[in-house]
C-alpha cells in the first residue's frame, strides 16, 4: 500500500521544477489527485490534502522543494489525531482493553503483538479467550500465548463469552494484573448478534479502551465498517489499521 502512495508522490513531484509557475503546480496537483484516487484514498481526504498543498506551496513560492514540504506538512496534519497517543494505562489497574473487529481482521494476532509490547515494558499481562464462535480460536490463542509466554485465561467448557470475561475480570483483579486484553469474536459483517454480544461483554469488562482492528488492504471498506461500528456502538473506539 505504501509503495503505491510513494509512487503517487514521486509522480507528482516530477511535474514541478525547482522554480516554477502556477500551471506546473496545477499539473502536479492533478497528478497527485489521480494517483491518490487510484490508490483508493477517500475523495474527501484527497480534496482536503490538495487544497492544503496548493495554498501552502503558493505561500512559499512555487517550486519542487516547497511542494514537497507542503505535502509533508499536509500529510502530517492529516495523520495526526487529537487526544491521547499510543497505549494509555488506566489510573485504576488493571487496564482493560477490548479487542473488536470483523472476522479475520487481525484481532488475535494484534492481541499477541500488544501483549509482547506490554510484556517488554515489564507489565503483567493477561489475555482472555472470549472468541467462542470458532472452535479453533482458543487453540490459536493457546499457541500464541505459549510462544510469547503470556498467560491465557480460558474456560474450556463455557460457550458464553460474557461468563468467561466476568470470571476473567475477577481473576485479574485478585492476581493484580496490570493489563487485561480481551480477544473477542468477529463476524463476516456487522450484525445485531455481534453488537449484542459485544455490548454484554463491554458491560462486564468495563474497558479502559476499545480497539477496533481492521485490515488496511480493504481500503475504504475498512473505514466504512469502522465508522458504522463507532456510530452504532463505541463512541470512544480506537482504530488499529494493520498495514503490512
Ligand atoms: N500480513 C499480515 N497478516 C496478518 C496481520 N495480522 C493478522 N494477519 C493474518 O490475518 C489472518 C487473520 O488474523 P487473526 O488475528 O486470526 O484475525 P481475527 O479473526 O480478527 O482474530 C491470519 O492469517 C493472520 O496471520 C498483519 O498485521 N499482517
Ligand atoms: Mg481471532
């Protein structure tokens, strides 16, 4: 994905010389627009980016360097988000994270990666197997947690994720865990059943953060599902896009 975007920028920069005129700037902007749209970047985002680059380049004198600087600045502004950055800990431990997303989006893998990150920060981490939809889901977590040497909470005979999470929370509180990562079940698409289950899990887990995991290769579809998820359900949700 980043290769396509890099090509978009390179092609646009080629259209403009070190000192150039407004016509060249328009050509470069058009090239950028064409390439970004081809790379499935949202049209509103493209419009916003182009407007910023145009104004900024003109303000600093039209030329290759100014165009490049303007692009860098506009991209940075676009990618920067308000609020907290990175992983934040709850003032009242354990910090509970609810991992959500569609089936196959990368929830379980990301849960493992997060656990490693936290373990390296000397945190005591518990992963909760609350995906009871797929038979292989718990086994997948067993393999991951064994490999990374992080404790797994599972209840072999339970079919109810709410019960599992509720028991896991009691356990985590009594054993003074720093972080609890709850891996939940996804569905092929957002449906009432998924929302109902996650609502119940959320009630018993009372999470500090809700992470929504999406595959960036699904392009604008990832944004659409994340938006509908957020609107329907989790106002404070954080989106994790896996990009490689
Ligand atoms: N390339 C790539 N593949 C990933 C990544 N995360 C997960 N996957 C793969 O995507 C598939 C689904 O991942 P999984 O974590 O089981 O998704 P879940 O159903 O949301 O729990 C698996 O085959 C993973 O190996 C990633 O960051 N990059
Ligand atoms: Mg999973």
